[in-house]
C-alpha cells in the first residue's frame, strides 16, 4: 500500500492473490482515467493458463464494483477476443509471459501506463524458462513502477534474479521458505511395488469421494491417461487434465470439477500451482513429485484459507532420491515421519551423510572419557589427584569449596614439581623431560640415533 517493491513468500492457500489484487485496485483508483489508446495500469503475469484464468476471475469480481475492466491473455485462447478487449481499453491485464509479449509486438496494447507490475508464482516462471521474457517485460515497463513478486517457494538463485528487477524490495515471509501448509495432514504410504498402489487406491477412492472432491496427481501424461481410464473402467466418475489437451477442454474440466459435477480429477503438475478449489478434501500423490517444491504446491490444493485437508503420498522402493526431501518436509511441517520412509531415505547416501552431519547419526555406545595428564605427571597420579578433587568438590559449594581447591592445587604441585638434586640449583626446579635445565646444552640428534 505504501508503494514499495515486495518479495512475498508464503505457504500455499494463505491468500497471496488477495494480497496483490486489493492494493492494485487502490493504486488504479488513484491514477488518471484511461484515454483512447492507453494500455493497462496493472499488469499481472502468471506462468500457467489456469492460474491466469483464476486470477482474472478474482480481478473481475473485485474490480466490477469500481468499474474497472480486466482482460485475460494466455496461449491457446482466442487471439481475436483478447485483441478486442485490449483495444477497447482495460485497467487490468492478467497474462502469461509469452502472450503479453505477442500482443505488445502486434501493437494490440502497450505498457506505457503500467505502474503496478505483479509476477505471481515467479519461481515457476523461471523454472519453465521464462527468465528472458520476465526480464523483457520488466525492461519495457516504466522505471517508477511498483513491482511485486509472490510465490510459495523462492530459491536463492531465483531470488538473485528477482532482485535485478526490483528496487529496494521489502521481503515478507510467512513461515519458513518453501514450508508446507500445516493445515494439511500429510500421510505417507510406502509400498514395495507399483501394483500395490493401485490396489490401495481402489480400496480408498469411495471413502475419499464421500468426504469431498478428490485430486490425484500423476507425473507423466501417459500415466495420467492410463490411471484415469482404469478408474473409469472400474465404474468411478473421473475427469482428466494434462498439458496436451486443448484449452477449451481444460477449461471445461476445471469448471466441472469446481461445480462438483465430477468427483475425482486425475491431473499432471499443470494443476499443481495456484488453483483454488475449496471443495478438495483429499489429495493423492499417486506418483511422487519431481522436486520438493512441486510437492509443496501439490498438497497445497487442499487445506486452503484455514480449512483442513489431507494429502497422501504413495512411495515405492524406487523413490529413494525423493524420500530424503520428503522426510525433511514432514519434519519442517511438524508431521509424523513413518519408520519405513526414514529407512528408505537412509538408503540414499547423500541424505544419510547430511543427517549424520547434523547430529542425527549413529550413537557410539560405551564411550568413556579420559583425564588429561599434567606436565611431567603420570596418568595414575593425575587420576588420583582428580579423584580427590571430585570427592572434595562433592561436599558442596558452601563451605567445602575453598578447602577442596586448596587440596587440589597442593596435590597438583607435589606431583608436578620435584626438588633438584644439585645443591647449587636447589632453588630451581625440573619437571622431567618436558622442562630442561637452563644450563644444559642440547645435543644435536644424529640421523642414525634410534
């Protein structure tokens, strides 16, 4: 609200969308009205089509009260309709990086009036290879803009890139960076083979759908189609969504799932980020995610806006590389770590070394400490001296402390310092091999001496 650039990092489902839409409406209301040929005042860039549509609907709902117009631009949508909306004039544009650049190149709009720039799911855009497009968009917007970057995860490498397009940003963090939503109860099931996952799903799908909508994540498109087909053959009401589908079909699937016309949705990671479907009560990671950040976004599709949800992750013996990250994720969210998952993770040498390094490794039993001998003293004499000191000190702090210290130093002096045998050097001392007499000459040792 004060006009500062912001890096916003928060857990999934915490209201990041509202955090930049409401200040944007206030910002736009303070700007002069648009003239013919002017571009938008607020520009929101998101990585996926579904996330763009979701943000667009929120902007349209809140902006309608103030008479603000919004346009959604994304690849796969109708180019003519998007061009007409931009030409008619709009205060807010929600777009994917590539499509907004296409419209600017075709002179359908311009970025001269943009003073409020938002990059939502910024880390995802960098991971998808949109770094060049993000920098290009930022460089074509006036320098006195206000820029905001929001995400649930934000790696150091991406943060350095983000700081290049921000001016003295304020970093706002809710919880730990990349933290899983604590409102989601995570349950991990470890299986020996992949076939056991299918049997587990068949037993649980009816109880899950009776609680609410069910979202099942699969890593590959071919596996998603196979799983959806198998569930349909078993008589379950299932819809499918992945990146190779036409945008019209993808929109219909999301709409039907939101209206609860379909109880179960099988999806790839295209539905992992940003989608807000309140009816989802259970999420199943049928295949583990490619990385822990994607896992965090997956389970964040439930337990949104303070509601509770449950996420099940099905792990097989081949997923040792991911088990270590999953253990850390569960521990960071205060969730229970199953013993079989921990044993599977310990098979990964990298996780095992890092865990031992942080003090959680093997415990050495029957390890006894040894007192250090004093200079010129034998181990037995020092041990007896220390034993007398401990016995005296055990008498207590009050009263016995001075006498015990006195006895200790007296015994230490007697054991370490020996009177000289030479009358002329009676005032000197010799403590053995460790300390030589000052007048004694040091003989150079021959290389042949043993």
